[in-house]
C-alpha cells in the first residue's frame, strides 16, 4: 500500500523568501511591475480577491510614483519594490528617487463628497483612499533623497 | 483600447474588449468612449464583463465618460466582475451609476 503523500512541501511552498522587483518609471512600468510582483506571490496561492487587493493597492502606489515623483517632463528613474512575508501579512516597501511627496507627508486619502449635481461627481482622488483603505500601517519617509513608502497587506494563508 | 458597439432601439451597448482599464489606457478609453457615444440613443450600457482589473484612473475615466454625456443622457454599467465591482463599491461610485450584474439583466430591465 502506498503511503499518503506528505503535505509538508505544500506548507513550505507557502513560505515566501523576501524578494525585490525593479523597474524603470515610464508608461508601462506599472503593468510590468505588477506582473512581476504577482508572479512572485504565486507560491502563496492567494485567492482572487486577495490577489486583486494587492494588485490594486500596488497599482495605486506605483501610478502615483510614475505620475508625480517622476513626471513626464523629467527623466525616468528606478522604482524598487521589496516584499517580506510576516506573520500578519506581506510587508511591502516601495522606493523611488523622484520628487518628494508634497509637504513631505502622505495624502489623507479621503473621498470627495458625492451626490447633488452629477457634473460635480469627482473623477479623481480615489487612489490614496484605496491605498489607505485596503493597506495597513502605511507610512512615508524621505530618506537620503529617496521616497520610501511602507505598508502591510494582510493575506490569509490557510 | 478596443470597444465594440451595438445599437438597439432605445439604447447603445458599448463592450470593453480589453482586460484592464488602468492608468496606461485611461485617456485612450475616454477618447474611445467619446467617439462611440458622440451621437445615438440617450442610454448607453457599458458592458464591463471582459474587464478583470480597474484602478482609480480607469474609474475616473468611466466617471468622466458619464459626465461628458450631459444631463439628458445616461450611462449604465453591466457585467462587473467581482474585482471591478469592489472598486466601485469601496469608492461609493456604485451609487452614481445604475449597476447591473449582467448585460442580459441590464437589457431586460432597461426595456430593450
């Protein structure tokens, strides 16, 4: 009789070694970075909703870097994303060498009021709201002429 | 950004063929929507059933498309995948549009 397959390799698969993804800013940098990053998370076998949340939050952070830290009028620059698995989720650190955040701090990420005249419906301001709403422990610092954004993304590893 | 358009008696269906409406294609999407809705029925149903990912820029582009229709015309959304639906719910933009789970449901409800 064959012995039952051991399930330890499956368990081990779910432990992720820290990794980094590097891209250069530009129009397709965000898609490229997301694809690379999500590919590295594949061993975690995240469900579609969790993977979607991670993709969305990271997309918003990266869009902001590509649009504001490295504006089109200036040169492109490096973006580094570092991911470390912790017991309470994924610690993600994003570094760039572009312009600092206005006032050196994170936007509040509040939604504009809706309702009333349809012509006044906001078309923007959703990005930081989504980041603040879906990520935990979001922090920003300017260190040695670099922007460093840290956040924790909760994932369940059942 | 590829959009497929089908015009019925009372409404026009615009189906997004791409899997993503993100910052890379938001402006293109807005322009394509304008081209597809420039004239024609007052009611537009945007079929999002092929869209697997939308970010804040894509969301903003859909809101802009709705606003550019003016006061007398309407944009309804149909076929939102769970990931896309969640972005609309979180930002409360689901309250600004008529949202239908499926295109078929939208068409029968909206009287086509």
